[in-house]
């Protein structure tokens, strides 16, 4: 691969990272504006590539889906989100192809995986759900096999892994609709989006040459990695909170924070609040849990936030003392912004702009940790084609 091609790959990885960040924000906007089921079919919207816009199309949509009346102000959000996700998928596919260009077997596996994914979508639209699922499983497995065949350099392998993740993410998007906003699927969809962003961000950082000149920061590496794990767990709790409509379970305004419903020990039901699977056929739009279960979820999210706040605060101080002052400052700033957004959500009653920014804040905080992690590792061939 020529130097110009490698340079183009670096810029594509950076652009895909920024695009993925915007997609995380827009996905949160769709979910928080209750537009997740505004298109009752997938990948079309009321049978159309875009969404019904003319009176005749709207009448046909209402007749075809009498249980889901058409709402234009919501449908366009969901379908645009799908278009953006598809665009990111094409970018990730191109990254994977370029990353495996010199490895014929890996390249063939990637191309075959993409074809299987496309065929799986077509079969799903025809109602062949079993064969569609089998093709989707193959589409995910093939990039994983391709990644295993690449040499050690991380950034190139990460580009291929990102393709497997984004194909699985597409399946989660499908299940979000077909399983009627099942909380475990909605939470998984959020984590998949964050994982895609994290993989692309890591590849972009490594391609950009963000690395340590020596091993002086190696002792910090495991602690930063633990911070990434803790943050992902907290993001999962946040996704579970949102998917179960528990963001305002403790009320809003005075008495909602740090207390819950004006009490330090409100009625809670942690067992019911964390049942992951409740069967198929239930419409979870608006939530199905009682207030005690939702309060338990909200309190768990707050406890997780406190743990992450204390750990990442200590990590930022430790990083600054070991010479990574800019990284420590970035972590502190991102952490402070995220905490303020979370508290504002409760006090202000979950306004859509603040709630959407809270998701973006989580992604930004994740990026600061990944950038810090990159500063603790040497560049081991990550910018040279395998």
C-alpha cells in the first residue's frame, strides 16, 4: 500500500470516528424523543425507502399498520438514523478492506461477510427470518476470522473488528424494532454504538501516531484500562435506565437529587428492576415496571456514577502526577461536564437537548480515556501496512 493510501486511511479513520460520535448523539436524540418505534418495520419505514410524505402514502401506511399510526415528526428521525448508520457501515467496510488489502484470504472473508449481510437483509424483508439470521451470523463471523489472520499491528486489526461489531449493531437495530423496544436490546444497541465509536477512535489514535516514546507510563496502563471497563459498565447502567424509562423515577426538581422522591431510602425493588429477559410480544414503549423497580434502577445508576466519578478523578490525578497532565485535565473536564449534565437532567426534568448531550458526554469521556491509554503504549507497527 502506498504512502498516499495509508494517509487516506488515517483520514478516513478520523472522519469515521467523528461521524460515529455524531451518530451516537443522533441515536440518543431518536430514542429520547420516543421515536424508536416510529417506523414499525425494518429497514423500510411503512414499506418505503424513506418515509411516507404524501396523503395517499400516509393513508396506506395507517391502513397497513393500524396499531402504529404514522407520525411524520418522529418517522423521519428514525429513518434518517438508519441512513446515517448505513453510511457509517460503508465507511467501516472501506476501512476493513483497506486494512486487509495485502492479505487475500482476509480480504475475501471481509467481502463475503459484507455480501452475506446484504443478502441477510433482503431475506429478512421477504420474511425468511431463519435464513436471514444464519447469513447475519456468517457475516459477523467472517470479519472476526479475517481479523485473526492479520498480523499483530493493532490499528489494522481493529478496523476489521469494527466491521463485525457494526454488522451486529445493525442486527440490534432490527431487533429493537421487531422486539418492541425490549430493554436488553435497547441497552445492547447503545453499547454497540459506543463500542463502534471506541474501536474507530482507537484506530484513529493509533494511525495518528498517538503513543508513548518509552515505557515510563506503562504502570498506568492497567489502571486506565480498568477505567474504560468501569465507564462501559456505567454506560450500560445508563442504557438500562433509559430503556426502562427510569430517568425521572426519583422525580425532578428539589428533592430529586441527591435524594430520591424526597427520601434517602425510597421504596425500591432491585430484583424486579434488573430482570433482563421478560419474554417476547410485550411492547416496552413507555416502560412496564412499577415505580419501586424504576427507582432501584435510577439509584443503581447514581451509585455507579459515584464509583466512576471517584475512580476517574483519582486516575486523572495519578496521570497528571506521572507527566500526563494534559490527559489528566481532559479526563477531569469531561468528567465534570458529564456529572453536571446528569444532575441537570434530574433537576430540569430530562430536557431533550440536555439528555442527548449526556450521551455525547459519555462518548467524549470514553475518548479521553482511550487517548490516555494510547499515551501509555508504544506504537508497535500500527501505522505500517501488514
